[in-house]
């Protein structure tokens, strides 16, 4: 039996949690804004796993997205502290502006990552997915 593809890599590449091979989104580049960012396959193109498991399934993605935004903000606060530092001037305002821009630029990828992480909470990797193709 071949080695299972990495969970972290497949999540970062927004791949199906069931087979870790198929891409969940129809267009791979989330920054191609001429295409809908959240245009997903109804079923995984590789293993045929249903993506929207039930009506309103993506509702919980908001919690994941919120957590990711907080994680990005914590990372930027640490980076700002290390590389710029806090002074009694407008540095906090500059931090807020920079963080808002970084978050806004990350949105297309973060919303896709949120859906992939959310789906991974409910759909587990099956090393024998080829034999039990849905
Ligand atoms: Zn799949």
C-alpha cells in the first residue's frame, strides 16, 4: 500500500479530505477574480466524495475563517513587534492598516482554506478509497 498523502499539504492545497488527491474547487487559483472564488465541485472529481454534505453545511465555515483571521493577526502582531516595534506614535495605527490590508488580500485563499478545514472535520481520509469508490 502506498503512503498516505500528507494531511497538512492536502489541506493547504484545498484537496478533498477523503482521497487527498482531488481538488475541491473548480478553478485552482483563488486570486483569479474573473471566476467565482467558491465555485466548488459537487463531488470530488477523483473519489466522488460529496462536498456539501448537507444543506447549510458551509455555515460552520465562518468559525474556521474567524480562527484563521485571528491566527493571521497574531502572526502579524508578532512580526510587527519584532521588526518595527511599538512606540508612542502612530505605530499601532500603521499596524491596524497593514493587518487589514494583509487580511483583505488573504481572503480569497482563507475562505477556501476554511471550507477545506471545515470539511476535514467531518470527512476522514480513507486509505482504501479506490476500492470503495462512492
Ligand atoms: Zn476525493
